C-alpha cells in the first residue's frame, strides 16, 4: 500500500480528544492533525516522537492533515491509521502470504453477518468449500519486546470473537488476523495484562476452532508493505 503523496514530518506535542494531535514543524510553527485512531495508542503517541502526516485537498475538512505514522525514539515505525488494516490484510491474502487462507474464488469486505449486528472485515467465498470469515485487528502495542492486542479493554473485540465462534457453529471457517503495524513487533499474544476477559475468550475461540494468524509489515513514509506471517502465542 503506497501513500497517495509523500508524507511530511513533524514533532508530536500531544494527542488529545482521541481524534486530534498538536505537532510542531522544524520552523517552530504548530498546527493540529486529525487522528484516525480511536484507541489508547499506548507507546504510539509519545511527545517528542517524529510523526508523519498526509494532506487532503478536500476544502470541507476542518483539519486537512492526517496522522499516518509514528517514528519512535528507538527507530521503529508504527502505522497509526487503523483504516489501513483491512486493505493490508486483503493484500496479504491476495498475495498468498497466508497459504491457509488461499484458494478462494471471491473476497468481499465489510459484509454484514452474525447475531450481534456486526460486519466481517474479510469474507472468503468459494462454492467448493466452506466460507471463511476473517476478523482483522491492527496490532501496535509493543511491551517488553512482545506484541500484544488489545491496548485497552475491548468489548467490541469480545463481540467479534463470539461472532466468529457462531460462524463455526454454522459450518463455516473463522479466523482472526492480527495485522501488525509496528516494525518492532515479531510475535503477537492476547494482552492478559490489559484485557484478561478478551485473552481468555481468544483461547476459548481457538479451542473451538477459530484460526489465529498474524502478518508483519515494512513501514516507511513511502507506504506500508505486508511482509510475512508472524507467530501468534495465545499463552505466554
């Protein structure tokens, strides 16, 4: 996934109100970015980090610039815009990076399903085999050398796991794909220390047959490229 135009950089002053971040340019001027990430962004929004942003030509936008990447003091790049996760996940499937998910005739996105008013991120379909429902989670939390999801308690994430298990009961395949948008993460686990209920439900889902995958990325101001599968450790 290439960015539409080269990103520009600034220094992060602070993130606030979830959707906003103040940054400073090299000339000392300060302005506000839109932040498309509503999560806790733990470790992704440290004041003083270098941020990379895109600029929209839409005259109706109050904040024309969008925060796309963080470059940490350790040199890691982090993808901030969670809206890119599904696009990257689709690229990973279509490029055959996950052989277990290959061989389907059709791929659809954002399809309504389940009994809890959900939309599945990716739906693989083929008349010769059971459909495969794939929930995609953007993973950016690095803690003590380990990648974790989530970075805050997630009732929505628990709902998605229940929906996936229901798809198994209906005879379909179901999978959860951690799309890792942090160049320092080499493996992923459920975050027991943040949301033990979600982590417990992950293990219950795996025992029932939900498949767990993770894909790493290469990130730069030019774009984000899906690279290779990463290990998922449901219990550390």
